[in-house]
């Protein structure tokens, strides 16, 4: 990473101006090294430590110590130069650790002069190491500067040393090393930035891999769902065709049976006896029930396949209600039920599908009469608001248990599911009713108490758009 103008500008201009030409050349060499050395290399600090030794003649070894915030200590990160391999380096650092911590803490450079040699290691004037044949070597002269940048603050300490020359680090040399400390800070800052970017790139790469895997899984699921939808569509079409064909095959002989039954009941030349009339009436009644069941299956199949759109028209709701009630009066009279109505409307005209609404009313009234043995069936019509009306069919029949109310509109659902149930049917009536009401942009609800009757209420918009 090349040093930016801002980073180069952060170098101490006064110290640079005080440098001699040779020292300026050294600074330029180090900057060039940093610019063209890969700062993402894990050995960049080690390479920089060697470059400092190579570039500055008076520096025989260099040590880079970085502050570890977790341990709260300066830790050796790189060493280079003469004797750094053989010498017990940690002893050298330990003997000056207090001073080095102070350099880091207050940010003021410090010079450590060369010390006289003694034989006792560990004392303030110790001999730091012994070479082969017990040759004594004096402690080095050292100069320590804080590694600091304006952007990141203090990061550690740079130590340079010389084993031979006690005057190696005069004022000019110290000024040079101070600049080197700033270059080191910039290098470390750039290295950490690159490492952070690499970690971020690796994290993004892992996230991308996860997203790709998720996308592959989503695509796989989508294809699976699409296949299932095609299979369901094919099954629905097959079922629809089967129901249509079978229903028509059943209706043809059934219509003949119903027609002949009506002929027998209407004949005048050879009247049937009372017993025969009863049998024919039962044939006719059961045939009509079977025909109603077949029609329900056909209509349910039509709804399931989205056949038919709303046929919107303006019509008189009161007229439709009264006509429908009159058509069911005979059934109510046969069971001795009181069939009544109560209509409270300011405006009797609405816009909707009159045929579908009549189908809904037919099914609700047939249900109410079917499940009511004694009492009454009432139809109430009222306005909920200016743009919505409510139609309620109220009976005093067998009622519905609370546990069954949430399932009452399910397909093929009856309260009594046994084969010996008293009331027959396919369980499609209320499911069809709900579908019809929703197609007219309305809602249907039920309230009921077991043994006390039921209230079925539909709400419709006065004008469907």
C-alpha cells in the first residue's frame, strides 16, 4: 500500500528539514520500501526491521514492540540485526521495560547509553550475553522512540541499538530515528487496515457462499413447488373431469326417474293407491335430494376451478328476499315452522350478482329448515353503514357446538360425521356458501348455541365495483 499524501504530510516536517542529505536519502529509501512492499505480508514488520538496519549505518539491531491491550504489556513483534538471534533478547527488554513503558506512556523518546561490563548478569550494569569462549560483550547503546500516528495514536515502541559505538545516536541520528518511528507507525496502520479489509473480504466471501447456497436451496425448493403445483393442477383437472363426467352420467338416469315419478303422481286414468303414492313420493323426494347433491358437487367443482365471473347488476334486494322466502314457505309449513322476515332498509337497490346471492339465501334457508324441528326461521335485513348491508338467517334448530364453529365452513364438513347421522348431505353447502359470499366481496359468520339454534350472518357491500 502506497503512503497517501495525508500520511506523508503527517511526518514531522521540522525533523525532515533538519535532516542532512544522506539522512533524507535514508528516509526516501524507507518510504520507497514501504510503498512497494506488500503490507499485507505477515512478515512486513520483520522486513521493515531489517530494512532499518540496512538503511541506517549506526543501527546494528532494531526491535519493534507493539502494545497488547489485552495483556497490558509491550510485546516483541519483530527483531533484526547483529546478535539478535543468539542474545537472550527478553533479558534486554526486561531490564529496560520500565523505561520503555514510560516512552510509550508519555510519548517521549529516550536514549540508553552503553554500560560497562561486569560478570554478574541481572544487575543494572550486567553483561547481557556471553559469546563462545566466554568472550564478554558490553551492553549496547540504544535509542527508543514511540510508534505513533495522528490517525491511530500510540501503537508501540521502536528500539534501535549499536553494540560497538557508544556515540552512535547523536542528535541528528535521534532525529532520523524519530522519523523512522513515524514511518513504522504508518506501516503498521496500513498493515492493520489491509488485514481488516482482508478479514472483511473473507467475511463477505463466506456470506456470499452462504447466500449462494441459500439461493440454490431456494431455487431447488421453487422448482419442487412448481412441480407440485403442476401435479396438483393435473390432479385437479383429472378430478374435475371425473366429477363432471360422473355427475352428468348420474343426472341422466336420475332425471328419467324423477320424470317418471312425477308422471305417476299426475296420472288420472289409473290412480295409484295410497301406499303406491307414498312410495312414489319417497322416490321423488330422495331423487331430488340426490340431484341436489350432484348439483352441489358440480358447482363446487366449478368454484374450485375459478369458473364464472360476477354478473353485476342493480336489483331490488327486498324483492329478491321475499321471492326466496316464498319459495321455501312450503317446506317450512310441512314441518310446522314459522317462517318470517324483517327488512329495515332506507334504500332497497344494491349492485351485485343477484343469482349468486339467491343461491346463498337458498342454501342458508334450506339449512335452517332442515336442522329445525320446532320453532321458527327468520330472515333479517338491515344496514350496517351507508355502504354495507347485513342479511341474517336465524333459526331455533339443533344448534352447533362451540368446538365445531371454527370448522363449520370447511369442505365436506358436517357436525355429525357418522354414517348413521340423522341429517344427510355432502357437507359442501356451507363451503359453497362461503365461496359465493367471498366472491361477492362479502363475509359470512355464525353464532350458535347447542340446542338453541344458529344465526348465520352475511355482510355485503351495497355497490360492488
